[in-house]
C-alpha cells in the first residue's frame, strides 16, 4: 500500500493506494473515519472484484465495463474489464507525501495491450486523479471506462441525499429503486445529450451545445452526497470530466450483510456490447492513440464552496 496525506481546514485526509490493483483506492480516511464499505459488499464470484469493491475506489475498463461478455475471438471479457487486479511495478512509481504517479501495463481480454498512466494528488483536502490510457498493442480496441466510488452504507441515514444538476429535480434520496439492490443512470450533462455519443480522443460528445446547467463551463460535471452525521454533517463532493465520462451511474446494495452505495461516472450507457456497437457508441482506439479521464473528490461542509 502507498499512503498519501493532507491536512486542510481542520480535517485530515488519508488515501491508501493499492499497488496490487492499479493504484486504486483501498481506503479513504477522513479524520480517522474510513468511508470504504470493507466487508459489507456482495460477491459476483470474481476474487479481483471482491477485493476491489471493499475499497473506496476501483476502476472498470479499459476494454470492458460491467458484467462479463464474450470477445470476438471466443474468449470472455471479465467482470468490470481487465484492469482490476493488475499489479503496479515498483520501478514505475514516483511519489511524494501528497502525490503519486504510476505506469500500469494491462493485458486485455482479446489479446491486446494498453498502458495506464495514473497520477494521484491531494491539495487542500481535494483528491485529484488524472488517467491516460494508451493503446500499446497491435490492434485497435474500443475503450470503456468507469470509476466506482464505493461508500459504506452504514454512513447513510434518512437525511442523506444525492444532489446534482443531472438528476431530475436536482436531488434524490440515496435509497433509489424498490428492491434490495438497484441502479440508475443519468446523462452527466443533461437530458438533451445523445446517449450514444462517441467520446473520441479528438472530439466531444454530440449534444453538448444543447445543454446548460448540468455541466460547468470547463466540462466538469458535479454530484454531492450527504450530509453524513459521522462526518459532522459534511458531504462528499465529486467532480468528473464529462467529455469522456458522459454518464453518471449509481448503484446500491442492501442485501444480507452487504451495505454499500456506489457513485459511478461512466463512459457508456447501460447496454450490451453488440447494442453499443450497433448504435455507433463504440469507437476504436488505434495503436499509439490515447484517451484521458479525470476525477476529483473531497469532503465539504454545507457552507463551503465546491471543490476547486
């Protein structure tokens, strides 16, 4: 594990990064309280994901997202893609007290290769993640990406809600859906967006010009979850670049011993790969080409401004 620390406005923020799984976040600790779900998670039978889901953030991609599907070569895209569980070689790591840069070489499910350049930093209590995925293999592949920010369900109560301009009405309760487990999906930049817009490395998704309040002028979408009584009624503020992550998915599970709520900026709508391909939502990342993703999060008090 690698540890990053920062003190700001009277709060201590600690990030534990897992070098055994692409420098994803094993724990986010604020003033001694870990927001991660830990053992209170469901299992889909993949030990990589069982381990990753215990932590605060893991990354789905770069060749697949969501549940397993067959490849064109007779194989299988694994649950949440090929990145999770990929170790980081020590010689690729560069770190200070509040920054970390790593290079992760990824073997893709269809035989291709990709390289993730990942940079973490904490400044004034705000955690900033910059990712760049390059196709280093011999054939093109369609990149798919999702961040899973997993919050312990025990921290939620009747006053906790989710707010964001992409949500109809601007706010919703955290216990959405009627069953023990449920998910929802919204365009990150408004209802006018094209659900099958292609976030290519050189072009923004169609439909952006028709949107307004749901996205800031700098292309950052924002969602806030809180308040949390255990954090002195502060909230978790999340921002993400919506040019290549044009959707916000949310998932929760309160089944058996599982108690987790996940905020999930994502590149594609909920659909099987053939449906995405048929609609034109998949584009091919050529050898040597790259695509970037970016995310910020931090704990804010009700009177505080959004993350900067």
